[in-house]
C-alpha cells in the first residue's frame, strides 16, 4: 500500500509540473497592475471531488488562502520590484498528499492553474533515496544593484536536492552543497555561504552579494564528487545612482534648419552612469529643457544608461544663450556669437545618490534661410594669364552656418575656378572658414580658346535643407 501511494504521488507531481508550466493561462484585463493573481481548483485523485480548506501559499511570500466548498481558490501576490516571476505554489491539507508546483505570475494578470489533485493518504511519511539532482526552487530577485548604490545588493537563491524519484532528500541522505559564480563583472561580487548542508526538506539557500561593477553572472549549486549540478541561475547586477562626472548629453544634429521651418525633429540623448562608470539602472528618469522649440519633458534610461528625447522646431525661436544661466558649460569656452539668434541651450537633469539635482548641457543651432553675401569683388576683368581672388559668405539670416547636407558650388562660363568651389557642409555650430566664409580663384588660363574679348559669368549656387540661393559675378576676359 505504501509503495503504491508513493508511486501515485510521484506521478501526480510530475504531471502537475508539466501541466502548470505548459497550460497556465493569464488574463491581463481583470487584475490591478500592482498585484499578481493565481487561481484554480483542487480536487481529490480518483473521485475528482472538490477538496475544501486546502491551504494555498507561496514558498517566498506570506500571502495565503484556502479553497472554498467548490475546491476553488484565488491567491493575490504583490511582486514588489519584479513585474513577473516564477513562484513555487504549495497546496496542503492534513490527511492529503502535499503538492508544490511552479507557476509563472505577472503583475496585472490572473494566472489560471490547471486542477491540482491531492491523494487522501493520512499521515504516512515518505522517506527519500540518495541525492540525484538539484532543482532551483526560488530566486528572490534576478536583478540587484552595485554595492554602495543604495539599491538592493543581495538576492537569496533556494535550491532543493532530490532523489531519482523526485523526492527531496531527508536527513538520512543529507548532502553538502557548494555554490559558485560563473562569469560576472569581477567587481567583488560573492556568495554567502559558499557551501551548506541540506535541511530536513532537502533545501539549501545561498545569497548573492553584488560588487562595485555592473554586469551579468550565473550561480550554480553542485555536490562535489557526485557530478550533480543545478542549472545555472542568471543574475543581473545593475549600476548605481547617477553621478555628475558620468552624466553627459549629446545631440544627433548640432545644426538643423528649424529657425524658420517648424515641425522638424532632432534627437537629444543623455548618457547616465554611476560613480563606478556603470550604466545606471534601466528606467532612471532624465528631464529635459530647451530655450528654443519644444523638447519632450522626460525620458528614462535603457540598459546602457541612455535616455533620448525629441527636440521639435517651433516657437519660441531661440534668441541665443544666456551665458549666466550655464550650469556645466564654461562661458569662456564659447564664442560670443553663441548669444545671438539661432543658438539654443538644451539642459538635461537627474537626481544623484545624494538626492541632489545634477545637470548636463548641449547646444543646438536652429539655422534659418540660406543666403549668399559679402561677395568680393563683385566684378572682374582679366587679361590673358591673369587671375582674380574672390571671397564670399554662405549663411542664414542670422549669419549662422547652414545645416549639413547643404551643397555649395562655384562655376564659370570661361576660364578656370579653383578653391572652395565644391563644398558639402558638415554639421557645425561655428562660423568662420569652411562653414560660413569661403574663397576661390578665377584664372584666364586658356586665352587661346577665346575668339576675342568675352563676357564671362561666375555662378555661386547653394542647395540644401535651408533652401536654395545663388549669386552671379559678371566680368570680361581677353585673349
């Protein structure tokens, strides 16, 4: 009788494990977002009769409930820092076999568990055989934070040693289990203890403690000399809180044609690290402000510590940077004309580990309508073999450089032009040579090709995202 009950218990446990993991359903429409719900029914093996007053609980939470007269239950669990988790749910009642099955639970959902069957066995005790495998029972959390960050730095990991029939080893077959870390960022992370003897339920627990570096690692439990190991348990160590020295921001385009064209977009990205140069935890909030246009008010960091927002060209048009309002950029590092129209200051801010606001800044140029100015000289007359040096400026109405993608060309109907005659504008904030000021030389280098004195025209042409512009320089060449 005893062996038959033991065999039936093991078969039921195996079937329950398979069914719960393969057939659990969930309904995200009927649960509050801060709670996970598990529901189902408990019945008696053979008769399929509903069992009332079965205690239903998880092995890592204090929440519990009991089945009603229909054998039905509904258990609610707050998952705290985790949106989803595999829980070990235990079903017990005096006079019946006890079952523990893994259930995937998620905040905001109701997980429907297939019927759990218990055998009416009375108080018969079941002894185990020798250890055959190690099973993961529970991970407190799969994400911890670097040491000294103020976040949770530890996670408890519970294993269960079982015999070859799936029964937890008893004290007559206890084993010393060793724990080890595989991989990891090598920042001083460690396990405590590094070995432990199984208790009367065949269980052991180790605590992973983070170090000062972020990264991923795995925890493995082994029984030395028996070639028995658990499956690796993945743990992620996230960075600490933001640090001023590791907080910066950048823009996709330093210069975009948004002074006159509204609705254009530029991407702003903050890079946020902790004091150990690790990315801050995903979801760290960064707020943005801009003195020109409209910028998304906030963004959250990804796994690499990046938080991006979109800057849209709109009113107010930037009127220049107030050097007195700068928080990180040194005014002496900027040219005076950054205080003129078109230049906008982007400020990102977040909170550091001391609960103080820290800032990062970037500058964006809203460039305007393309124009050509300051052409000198405005005419020419060249004898055979002579040449003329010309200067000209290409800029917007605020004397600022045009956006990248602007093409500048200089051609002549006769003679040869050299110098700044075929320019593709780079992305720049600065005025000066190669960005707003240019020069070329026109040479009457082939006088024999002229039939006599000839009218010649030089064409300066600008095409690009700021619009098109052109300028003509008339002159004569002689053979």
